[in-house]
């Protein structure tokens, strides 16, 4: 049996601001993110397994991506935890879904964080090969497992 790669894409809308940044991205702004997750491994060869021939069921992968990324980050604002959190909490109507991250919420840091969260949820024998996060139609960051060794 051949090693294969499979990829699932999900989309979500998210705002962020880069704390202490010296450009326009210091202001709160949003993006239409596209997340591509690629897995690698051998398809199931057990003829008794209902998922015979699959590396991983696309539906199972979609569930992980929704639970770890989309359900948490869609229509949220992500801000580095060093920001004065009290100010945002005083406007709950507009800032009810705020994620204070441990890191500056750049595309680079987000893709690395998502890779860890997704990788921790994969079944045995399924390898997280790469994660690509489009922040705009023409700009993205990538994470590759081979680079992490």
C-alpha cells in the first residue's frame, strides 16, 4: 500500500490586532481565513474496518478542525495577552468573544498553534504533514512537520 496525503480545508472569519506593532495591523481588523490541513500515512488495510482504504475519514478530520479552530476562533478577536484586558471587558456587546493569546496573533504564530492543537487530536498512525493558513487571498503561513525535528 502506498503512503498518501489528504487535505481538508475549513474557513472562518476572525479579527485580531498586533499589540505594540508599528504598522496598520496594530488596529483591530479582520480576515477571512482559510486553513488547509494535510495528513500523511498509510490507508487502513484491515478488511474488517469500516474505514477500509481511508487514511482518515474526512468527516472525522472536519470535526477536529471545527472543534479546535473554527468553533473557537470564528467571529472572535484574538489579541496578545499583554493588552489591557479590562478595557475590552467593559464593552461586552462588541467584545464578548475575545481570545487573549499567549503569543502575538500573527499568521505565523496562529498556524504553529493550530498545528499543535490539531496534531494532538489525530489517531495513531496518522501524521500531521503540513498546515497552511491563508490570512488574505494572497498571503499565508505554512507549518511543516519535517521542519520541526
